[in-house]
């Protein structure tokens, strides 16, 4: 199945059907009706099986623990600082909507988890915490990990997750890229119980991404003016961005001494 509308994705019939297909899939029984599952999901399940991911996983592995978490966040300061700058005004929305804002580094290791405190204990038990590894090859199909695997945004809902640990959640994630070299610098994700998913989830994620781009106090703004003496080329090329409110760019100038980025936002959002 190529895709399904949000209303169908959240329907009990779809979720029950996906659950039945998943049970057959992970027990190596014939799956005649895998076409009822979205292509992006079934293809992710296949990658998980090839990578030896255990579907019975009850919690994500912790890649970074204790005092090392602070050092890990510091090592991702450009992206992490931009996130921290925009989180405070978003928290009231998160609390009111029973959702959590999650960010990760380019390898799927979580950097931050903010939002509804009533979900904190539940998420901690599943290792939805800073330092936890949520890339697809460690924790199965999930919005953060599969967005990284594909290099684009997506939504993973309830039973569509590959591992049992993530099935109680519904997640929407988008990758953020460096505007200079297009490398992925992190992921922004909104996660909550399946019944929190509605037509406002994706617009909220895009607004959040815009807020991160507006965090002009981030060191990323300084880093855009880099000493690059090794190049003698001058390049003028447009920066293509998704057409979202308040996000625009004009051009990149590359000289022998520096990158000059004529841009009002710091990150390219890849959809």
C-alpha cells in the first residue's frame, strides 16, 4: 500500500490489521496481505529483519549514560543549543496535548526529551530518554530511526512500529540538514499515545522546525562563516527549502576565505 489518509491510519480497523500482519511477519509465517500495510512500513520491517532487530525488544538500548549524557549533548552543541532555545514556548502546547518533543543526533541517539510530565515515567521505562539509541537498526521501525534511514520526514503509528517497545506510541519526525553540505544534523520528533494523533500533529512539527531555525543565538549561525582556504572556487547556487512560513533562503557564496551564507534560517528541512 503506497499510503493512507490520516483518518484511516488512525482507525481501529487499520491498526488491528497491521497488528495481525506484524504477528505473521515476525514469526516467519506466510503473509499474504502485506499489501494492506504502508510500503514505507513493510520495507522498514524487512530492513529490521535483515539487521537482526529483535521485535520483542522491551526498551531501547542506552548508548550514553549518566554524566556522559552532558558531554554527548555538548558534542552536538550546534543542534542541541538551537533546540533548547525554542523549547520553552512549546512546552505548554506539549503538556496540553499529551505529547513529547524528542530530538536526536544524526545517528538516532536521543539528545532531549521535553513535554508532558505525565508521560515521563512511561517513556523512561521504554528508554525514551537522552542517550537512548533509536536508530532503526537498533530499535526497529520508529519515526526517528526510519526518518534517518530514509533521509526524510515520516509518521509511524502504533502497530506500525517493529519492536514491541514502541507500539504504544505514535511518532512524527523530520530530519534537519546543514544548509552548506546537506548532511543531517539531527531529527525533531513529536511522540504521544496513539489517540493524540490528529490533523494538527504535522503542522505542529513544521512550526517547531521553523522555531529551531529561528534560534539565531545558536553557535550554528557563527559556524556558517567558516574559514575554507582550500577552495578557490566561487559558487552561486540557490538553496531549495520546503515552502513553509518564515523559511527562506537566497544564495550561498563560496570564496577562498570563507563561506558566506545569505540566509535567514540556519537549517534546511528535508521532506
